[in-house]
C-alpha cells in the first residue's frame, strides 16, 4: 500500500476532483436557460470564433491543435479550472455590479460546501505540524446600513503553505484549512489559520499546456477564499490578497481588486501576523 502525498498532486487528480465536485454541486441544471438565450449566446460565441478564424487566417494545423487541446481539457477534467480561471471573473462582475456593499471575487474550482462549523473565536482545522506563518484573521460583518449582522456565517477555505487545497491534492486531511465560522452577537469573527502560499495552476494538464504554449505564467497570488452570509442578505463570495505578492498585478485568473487587499501586521501574540477585514453585505432586494 502506498500513502499518497501532495508530491503526487497532478492536474488529472485535482482536475477530475473539481469535475466530480461540480457534478455533485447541484449547479449543473440547464433547465433555467431559455431556448432564446441559448440560441443567442451560442450563436454569438460561434460567430466570434469564426470571426477570429477569418481575421487571423487560422490554418488547419492550428485548427487541429485546438481540437486536440479541447479533447485534452475534458480528459484531464479541467473544464472547471479553465472556465473559472479565464471566464468566471466576467460572470462575477455582471452578477454583482448592483451591489453597494463589499466587492466580491470568483469562487474558483475548489470550494466545498458544508465545512465543519465552529463558533468564533476559532482555529481552522489544520495538521498538528501545519507549516507556515500563523494568521489571525478578524473583523466584523455589517449591513450596508451600518448595522452589525449577528451570527453571520463566514466560510473560509484556502491553500496550504505549499499551495495545495485539501480534497483536491492527495495526502491532505479532509477539511484541512477549510471551515465555517459563526460570528458573535455583534457580527465579529476571529479565525486562526495559516497564511497560504501563491497558487500555481497545475502545469501537467491541458490548462498548463496552453499556458506553456502561449508563453504565459501559471500563477495566482496567495489568497483566502470566503463566503459570507446572513439571512436576508446576498451571499458574498470573495477572495482576499496579501500586499507585496508579485502576482497581485498579473493574476492568471484576473480576480484581484484593490478593495480585496489585506493589510496584515505583526500579531499582538508575538507569533505570525494578524489582519482586520470587515465585510458589508447587501440586503436581498424584495
Ligand atoms: C484557484 O485556487 C483559484 O482560486 C482559481 C480561481 C483558479 C484555480 C485555482
Ligand atoms: Fe484558490
């Protein structure tokens, strides 16, 4: 018997895990997309592709390279990764541009709902010898009218100090660096975790192959993923970033916004860093 470690992480493994997760997520229904929208959207997409072929005089070699690559995206299970890296940021922009509260960002392929819940203050589930810089992440959840949102729910998930996500890279305990936290009666939360590392898109799969073939880089800046919610308020999906990361200005997923940059300070406890960040949620429009 062999014990899998994160060193065995491959695109095929995290890609197929992301594909399986999407299938199980309940988001797969096409029932709500009308025939008119499908015809218009698919028609525009096909027309845009034809325009590129004619404008750029695409050759049969290039056409066949595209076919082979599209087949490989599916084989590697990387459709969730591809769409979340290169398209979700625009969908997120459309979905949230009416909001007055917090800016959000994309969910990405590695969210898992229903992580074990704890009341704040709390420590996220992690290994006894979890590597990295301890991070105390704290703040308050409020409404756009300024009132505190008691017992708001803060879901947090992020990569470890080597850039791996539990449940997607092998060898990590289930729910490692994932958790649901319930804020106190004043909407305040305090979560102890470990600072994540920058994340590199798997280089051995179809998305990595495209990145290499185009001479791009595969990096996302280090980030915390969050979902913040309270009854009667719009769910906020966000990511938060660390100052000075070399990829804050050229995130492969185009998901960094200036409002999402943290300002960490040395922790009062003497170990690691702490950072305050408040979330402002929009009431659901009736
Ligand atoms: C990630 O960790 C991520 O957040 C996104 C958006 C895409 C790939 C990996
Ligand atoms: Fe991520």
